[in-house]
């Protein structure tokens, strides 16, 4: 039996913050087909699976959101 899970989506700004990249880098990668994005209305959204893929491939390193110095 398989469960159907809706894919978590992130805005370009959120994806950039999570990955420690600039928004322009996320947009450039999307324009060059290096990262898959989805259009939701007028917004470009990045699936969580793409964030994981970038981290697994060593192309991005998530920024910890815990604790401030």
C-alpha cells in the first residue's frame, strides 16, 4: 500500500535562506534547468525534494536556524 503525500513547496526566498544561497542563484539555476521549480499562480516554488537533492549532491549546505550568536 502506498500513501499519497503532497509535496512540500518553498518560495524562492525560503529555499535560498534554507540553503544559504541567494535568491538570484535559485532563479538562475531554475532558468538553466539545474533545479526543478513549479509555478503556483505567479509564484515560482521549489519542491522539498529539490532542496534535498541539492544537499545530497553537495551543491548546497543547509543553514541551521537554531540559536543566534
